[in-house]
């Protein structure tokens, strides 16, 4: 089959990347395409580029779920990508709470951009706030779902069942972004909460190099020059454990998630 396999994803801590890479590799094997073109738009410079695909491309698109939606900081870039008739799979990854309207929102963005979206899926990955919630996911069981999705997606292409946008779970108009609550059940806003840096920091600048917003100062990692989206990259990738949050509202929400969401959610596939 003379189609190019491509990936397009944002993955601050590597969980979305793992799922997208796995799906793309399986699709490539099934369809007999050896080369995969990868576009990782996690870092800000990539999101400044113009990106166009065409009808000979198959694009596996993945984003994390933030507050039940596609991260709003990614909307401008995603809406600028031109599909030009490329076949696409819309994939979201969430931290075991819920993906709410993120998948339908991503699907709609891709359709508006000219993609022919024939598959969709929601996977679970270790929560960006936690090392306990959905720990070490996606795991082998999740990747079995990814293989099943890749098989079904490829089969639709092989059989020519590529007309019509895939139906996925979600509500349109989309629900407002999920808001955490305090101990009394009142909504709290943690958007302006910032990470702190302790004395373990050796100024290796791993955090600055991996910040998806480019917000961590390149010479002083304790300073932020822009917004923090609570993606967890600086905390989870720090080799010394020098980054942390100490805001009471943030920690209460983290505790609430870790204590209340111990059951295992499984991936959901739409083909």
C-alpha cells in the first residue's frame, strides 16, 4: 500500500508517545510500510512550524487529556495543521480519572483541519500529578488494546471502509474544563500553581530542556518565565528529584485522585 505512516503527538512524560509509537509501528507492519515519519510537538519550537499532510498519509495523532479536554495550549497549533484528506486516528491518553470530551474534541479539530478520521481511542497512562495513580501505565495490557486498535484501524483501510467520520464518546458542545474541589466540595483553581526547586538541584537543566512551554529559565531552573501547565515533565524527568509542588490545593487534589481512583480503567476503542 502506497501510503505514508506518520505520527503527530504531544507527550510531556512519554506516556502518550509510547501508545502512539506502538500503534504506528503495528499499522506499519500490517500495511507493509517500513518507514514512519514522526512529529513530536511537545516542545514549543515544533509548534511554531507549519505542518501539512496529504491524501497519501496515514496519521496517528495523540494528545494527553488535561481537565477532561484537549490541552488548551495546544489548540492553536492543532487547528493550524492541514490534513488535506489524510486518513487519521485520534488518540487521547488520560490519568485514570476520565477523558470526558477530549476525544470528541480532538476528532472534531482534525476533521475541521481536513483529516478523514476513521478511528479513535482513549488510553490510560500514569497521571502527570502522581507516581501512584495508574502507575507504570501504559502497561502490557494497555498495549494489547493498542494492538487490537491498530489491527482494526488497518483493516478498515485495507477493506476501503474509509468513508464517514468515526463516532466516539463525548458531548458536543463540550463540557467545561474539569475543576478540582477542596475538602468542602468547592471548586479550586490550580492553574497558577508553580513548581518549586529544592537543594538537590544540580542545575543540569534537564527540566528546562523538557518544559513543553519553554517556561523554565535556561540559566536558573528555580525561575519560571512563563506559564506552567502541570504536565509533570520537570518533576518526573529530574534525575535528582529536585522539582516538586507544595501548594495545599494542588496536594489536596493529588491526594483525592490517588485515594479515590484506585480502580483500573481500561482503554476504549472506536472504529
